C-alpha cells in the first residue's frame, strides 16, 4: 500500500469526489447526511462507507455499504467487518490508514495492489474521506476505489 495526500488522482472520478467532499467541508468534517445516494450516484458502484466501532477496547471497521462493482471483484461485504475480509498480515496497515483519515479529519489517497480470482494483479486507487455521524463525531469513512489492471512492471506479484 502506497499513500499520498497531495498527488493528483489518476482517476478523474476520484478528483470529482474529492472536490465534492471539499465543497461540503466548509464548516469542518461533512456529515453522512450530506452524502445521500442522490449525491453519490455517479460513484456508487465504487463506494464503500465504513463505520468505526469501539467494542470492549477493540476498534473495528464495519462496511455499511459496499459498492456493486467492488462486490463483483471482492464479494459482497455490506454489514461485514474489515477484519473478516483482509488478511491478518495486512490488517494493521489498513487499520492505520483508516485511523489516520479519521484522526486527521482530511481525505487521503492511496494506491494498492490486489490479487483476486481470474486476475493476476490489479492496481487500485482509493480516496478515503472522513464523515461525521448523527452526533457530529468523525467516525465514518467515505471511500471510493477504482481498480484496473497494472502494467506489471511495478507489481509485487510479478517476478522479474
């Protein structure tokens, strides 16, 4: 997983969603209510919405929404927890990334390699942005993931 905040997005849809988030963040972290499905419609197949839950001293992220295009690649995960779909060795870096989004109260961009059935390797570009819940607490994450084939030159799955 490679991260950066100031780099330009490779997918125009992510730039559009980033600009939309910024327009709604004029008074701080925007609320989930500001991102209804009417607003998210152009991005919906690539959207996930995660909710950070703290139960018995353990933080977990649950998918409130898992976009249809992502479900085709990774399976349906709406209602499931991040730790149920991510390999244990990779989980700490995903938790650190999502925690950083919420603690910074700023959107972040990362690129990530994926290995899925019928595909040797895919490259994903992700925008993750904080949202406030009904009580005004920044504990929700709006993420958009655009996945496509990588050229293989930089893929960790290709032996050179």
